[in-house]
C-alpha cells in the first residue's frame, strides 16, 4: 500500500525512464555525468555513468529514495529496531563487524559486549588450531577442516575462502552443502580423521541437509576415534547451542536470531575462514565491511555507493521493465560472487507482497546470474549483446588479481564489454567492415544484420586495485546495503524467507511415503508417478 507522494514519485520515475535515449549521448548532454554518477567508498570505485538514466532519470530515482524514507529506515536498521516485521526481529549484521566496544542494541537489548566476547573466543580458537596448540583427540594437530552447512551457512564463508585463500594454505579447508552423498565423499577423500576438524554450521540445528551431512561426518570420525576423542573434532556454530551439544558437538560458537543466515558470514559462521586465513586477515575483512557501513551511514544519498547501486537496479526493473541482471567478476577469486548474490538478493527481495501483506504494486528483485570474466564472454554474453531483451550488466574489476602486476588483458576485456554494450554497432558500420574485409555486396547484404549490435545497453563497473580482505569485506557489505535499500524502495521485508519453507515441509511428507514403500493417496498423480519411478 502506498500514499500519494510515493505514487507520484513512482510515476515520475517511469516518466523519466526513456528507453530510446542513447546512453553515449548523455555524456555530451551532461558534461558532469561521470563525476555525478561515480563514487569512491571503502577502497571501491563505482561508475554508474553507463546506466540508462538521463539526468532527469537519475534525479527521479533519488527523489523516489527520499520519498521512500531510505535515510530513516537506515537509522532503524542500525538502531536495532524490528526491521524484520514478520518475525519481530532486529537485523544487526553491522554489529558483527563493528569495532570492539561498540554499543549496538537489538530491540533495546545491548548486544555488542556479547559480540566482542564471541569474537575473542573465535580469535583464540582459530589461532590455537593454526598453531597446533589445539589438537584432536589423539594429540595430533589439525591439518584439514570440513565446513558443513547450506545456504547462508555455506555460501558466505565459501565466497570468502575462495576469494582470499593462499595458494598453499596452512589448513586444507573443504566445504560440504549438498545432501547428495557424493559431496561429502569428495570432501573426506584423502583426509585422516585424526587430523580433521569438522565445523557444523546451522542457525537452528534442524536443517535437514546439514544434519544429514553432519551425521555422515560424525560416522566417518567415529570409525577412527572414541566418543570422547570425537568431541574435539566436532564443532558447532549455531543460535541453538543446546541442540548442537545434544547432537555431539564438543564445543559451540553462538550467534543470535537477529543475524539472518545470508547476512551471517561476519559471525562465527565464518569460523572456518578465520582458522584457514588467520585472525589478522579475518579482522581486516571485518574492517573493510565496517568502512562501508560508515560510508552508507554518512554519505548523502546522491553520493552513497549502496544507494546508487540500488537505484540503478530499481530504475531498470521498474522504469524500463528489465527483470534480469548479470554480474561478471573479472577475477577468478570472485568466481562464486554471482552465486552468493543470487541468495543475498533473490532470497531477500524475491517477494510478492508489501510489508503490510498487500500485493506488490511494482516489480521486485530481478533474476541474478553470472560467471567470472572472461569465461562468461564465451557463454551468455552473446545474448546480452544481441538478444531481444536488455539485460543490465555489472562488472567487478580487480586491477591486480595475482601478485603486483596489473592484469591488463583481463580488465581490458571488462572495459571493452561495457563499452560494446553501450556503443553497439550499426548495420551501416557492419556493412562497411564487411566490404573493407573483402566481402562482396551480396555477402555484405547477407551478413550485415547478423553483425549489427543494438547497443544502448547499460552496465556498472565496480573497481578495486587489489582483492584484499578489506576490499572483499567492503564489496560484500556494499551488496548487503544495496539489497536493503531496494527492499525499502519496493516496501518488502528483505529479511524473511518463507519461500524456502514450503518445499522443505513437503519433502518431509514425501520421505514418509518413501519410508512406507510408496506414494500415498494424497499425492498428485505426477508426483506419485515420479516417486514410483525413482523407487524402482
């Protein structure tokens, strides 16, 4: 439900969204376009000048953000109000990366001292494992760590590890998420139970896939260790420590229910990364996110990186009807970033009702997909260049991806893709090129439209000099706050995920039928037939 001022702001945004206006022409029309539509924050540089908005569209998007009270809602988030209305919870992931001695409150309850205490325990344990002071049940140092989780308990830490892992890590860190036994089998292959630590991450310690995998890991350890020895190899990270202890975890690290799963990598959920990377690196990671938090709180909307990134997406979705976006990180270390953003954005804002429960009146989260550059160029880039639909692109560019050398062949491709999307190639230019290359008139006539690029397709560039713990922290926090701002503008709750639940409930019912030997009468004909076929 919206008021008159909000409807007027939406109407103005749509009126200012001109699909015919050529992006490249806007630089001459507005000489300050680049400086106006770019911003530096926490070690990142964002260039949104190749987006589809004109100056009027840019101003209309900012006006919408102000009408939707982004600044006030931001204050509610950082103030620990019940931002997650459907579950009556605060949402305080910024508290997890705050400097020691901060003063965050969740629904009025002080939480920072608890955060500091858990962080100190994490630091001590991580360094003890790395140094060999903390050993397994038989006295041997840990050489490998198996991280068991799924969703937010897996994707976040996995992104961090892939992005920052040394080429020769001190600890062999492996991840298991899929309930398919093959995933666990691959993770355990070649490991020694006496030198392997298993960290089970589950907010509720009831997640079916995680518990099944945790059972498999525990059975693997139990085959080589006594029950007492095993407890030193089995660690829980959870908001339900009693359940973790009952499951067999010898030690637990806790986080609270005001930490959403997909926002939880700043907590003990990333204990595995703290062990694998070392505490100094993990602290720097938190510090980079903290710097982005400060920017998000302090910067005016027109120069606020998360706000501008969010407004570009809102403009594309609701102004121009573009319901997909691709993210292409031009750094192998960031190869899982698109998968992480799929969960962060689509689970947060893939909603069909407003916060008051009424049907949404505008588009919400687009489909997010991507691959690292330059791999994606040889896959789906064909469609984003010449397909009939316009798909906005986001290029995450790292100048120095390996060592101290500037990787110009890599980032030159990123720049070229953004330029090509914007400029395109006219049919006349395509024909002239064909003739210049020796084609005859008939051949040029035949091929000219095949080699035409419509252009005028938007992109954003996010640039950093190096991928460090600090810049990675800033990048992830940037996307978290972007997601929040979009939720405010669309008036949806970005912090629940009821859409995850229905399939889980039905899976349990199907498993009961499997245990009973076949489909029940309540199953629909298609599902019953599929079950019968799979049971053999």
